[in-house]
């Protein structure tokens, strides 16, 4: 909240209030031992000071951000810190240090970008593997469903065949009975 208020005040060109809120935010982050946000706040402070022409305070805030970021390996914050440091040195007409800071900014940015690209590639590879496993599982599921359908068809075919055999047996019994009846009728007719 304090950070947002500080940025809002800077956008409204209320320099003193912006610095006040950002300093308070930095103290709060220091109290709760949140060094990542503390480093980020020092970068904001450096930008506020820089944009208002106070290059020496900007330099001090930027160096605090750099120290915290280097100590804790906050490379994303460090990328921004070196870019801000380059701008401050350029304003102070210290072009050699500005160039050194900018080269550090570019080298870190390339390293961060490369790590991000590797992370994205790893995520894509994991997604690919998950998709492949999912497809294989679907294929196995379909294969099992197909087996179940084949078993059901075989069972149905077997039941139909059993009914057909049963029907043929009944027909045979019926014919046999008819033949016996005819034979009995013929005998009866002969006896009379």
C-alpha cells in the first residue's frame, strides 16, 4: 500500500510525499525481513530521485538495491538496478561507469532471459510429456472399451448360437413328435 501510494504521488509529481511513502515502505520491508521487496522499493526510490534530479540520493538508493539483490541473488531486480544505475551515471556525466553498469544490465538480462527461456522450454517439454501420457491413457481406455465390446459381442453371439441350437433341438423334437404322431395315426388307420 505504501509503495502504491509512493508511486501514485510520484505520478502526481508530489516528490516529497512520494519519497516519504517509499521510505516508509522500505522501513516496513526491512522490519519484516522482506529483502526482495526492500530491494525493489530502493529501485523505485532511485527512480523517483533520478526523475527529480537528485542523482546522489538516487545513486545511494540504487546501490542499496544492488547490494540486497546481489546478496540474495534477486537477478530480476538486479537487471533493473543496473539499468537505473547506468541512467544515473549518465546524468552525472560519468559515461564510463554508465557503460559498465549498462553492460552488467545487458549481461544479467541475457542470463535472466536465457534462464526464463530454459524454464519455458522445460515447462513445454513437461506439457508435451503430459499430453503424450494422456493420449496413451485414452488409447488404453479405448482399447479396453473395445475389448469389452468384443467380449459383449462374443457373449451375445454365443447366446444367439445357444438359442439357435436350442431352437433346432426343439424343431427336431417337434419333427420327431410329428413323425411319431403320423406313424401312430398310420398304424391306427391300418388297425381299423
